[in-house]
C-alpha cells in the first residue's frame, strides 16, 4: 500500500452571531481537513486545529508545500516513521504552531487509514479501550457583547443542565471583576444540582490577575482552572499551582513530546490538555500520554475542531490509562463545545450523541467516521 495523494479541504462558515473568547472576536468557523489517499482505494481523514482567530490556510499551505512531498509514495502504515520524518524535515521552521498542526492532520489521517486497513477502531491499535464511554463537558459561555452578561450566562448554565450536562466549562478572561461576578452567579445557580464547573481564561491574564481570580475560584471546588497564563510562562504556571488549591490545566497551545517534556517535567500543570489537531496528532498524543504517566499528571485532550477532531479525541480518550489507579479513579472527560458549529453534526454521517449523560466511543474501524462530501462542498473555500 502506498500513499498516492494528500488532499486538503479548507472549510469556512460565517457565524450568525460573532462571539468573543479572551483573545478576540470569532466571526467564522474554520477547518483544515486532510484526506490521505492510497493506491488500494483506502483513505484516511485528519484535521489541523484552527482556533477561532487562526487562518486555516496556514496549516493547509504547510501540508501542501512541506509535508505532502514527504509522504507521497510512502507506506501509510509506517506511522511513527512518517511522524519523525515530518517533524525532522520541518524542525528548522516548525516545532510549534501551524506546522505541527499540519503534521497532526496527516498523522490523524494515517491512524484512520490504519484502522480501515486492519478493520479495527483506532483505540484498539493504541492498545485497547480503558473505557467505552466518556462523560462530556459543555464548553460555552462565550460573550456576545463582552462584559456585563452575567444573567444571560446563568441562563446558559441552566440550558446545559437541562440538556443533560453535569460538567460545564465557563469561559473567563474578560476582566477579573466581571469574571468573578459571572462565575459566582453561575456557581450559586448550579449549587445542589450535581454540577461540577471548570473555568478557562485562554491565558487572558498575567500572574497577578490570574492569582487574584484564582483566590476566588479556590472557594468554588472547580475541576480545573485552564490556561491561567500564557503558554510560555511556565514559571507562572508553577507559581499558580503552588499557591492555589484549584487544579491547574493547560497544554492546548503546546506541541509534541519536546514541548510537553517541559510542561510535564516542570510539573507546571495538574492536568495536561493536548489537542490532537495541534499537538502532533495521535502519535504525539501517545508520546505525551507516556510522558504524563511517568510524571503522574492527568491527560485530558482538548478539542474544539470539527467532527473529525472530535472522533480522534474519542478514540484517544478510550485508550488513555487513568493516571492514579483506584476503584473510583478519575476518568478523562470529553470537551463538547456547545457553540454553533456546522462542521460537526453535518460533516459526518453519524455525529456524536449524548445518551444518559455520556458519549459512547465508536468501535467502527479507524476514527469511526464517514465524511459527507456534500458538506465539504457546501463550506469549501479555495
Ligand atoms: Ca481552552
């Protein structure tokens, strides 16, 4: 079997209502999807993470110009070999950001392809399923005006609860005073309802403000406090982790075993959050999971991409060992972005569903998805 083509599909869709996270206003949804095609008719799908502000054309260009020539003609089952080839050949201009996101997309597609070749779900190729279902957490609470949206956000929490979510992640980072007003109101509204909250400031603060917010968060028994400071500020992470009781999470903007070596080796986080479309794909996630296990740090993948990235996330979550073994050990949870996104439900023939508060992990071959060509055509930009 040989790789005979690598196709990139850039999708975009304007949002009816733009929303803000702490780093800016999101006006459109974007996705960079990749399709790796072989001479035997098998194909695999992957995705490069394109967060709300990132032009999807960057990763697309890296795939087309830098990576495609490195994998054409190769055996797609040589996944680890190809990962190192792609990483080494782009090292001098890559290592982080969109180039690694591009590697991630091809790597994800190779795992999907291998699953189709062996007729096994990816989680089985990774060593088997530690779990067959995962509890999703609602990501949302974006701002549509900016500040002063406490009441609307409390209503949103009630909406997530009514939809069956017991875990919710509140976006903060819009000013410490506003953040405190919002999180205290949501926590009060959800009290006694079996809800666990997390927060995410998307590195909207420096250490002093992050700590000031963190002191208030410490009273709320959160599951985690995500990206409190910039990903470069490992000293800041360590300081917050030492001074706060709330578990510190981060890693969606870190890449490969080399980047995560520093985050884990410094014990900068309690929970590490590689994004499969950005960290270097499923191969890198496997490296990172082994590193994290050795350091006694939990892995909980981040996912904000399309249905392709969601499917990859589910497969990896199935294959993650618990970090601290116990009868009632803490399992990873699935990020389930509740904001409007046409490339999720409409992109695959069997979108993920929540049943009784859990998402079932597919055991179909590969990533367990079938991509709908009509949706690709509907949102394609070239
Ligand atoms: Ca985040």
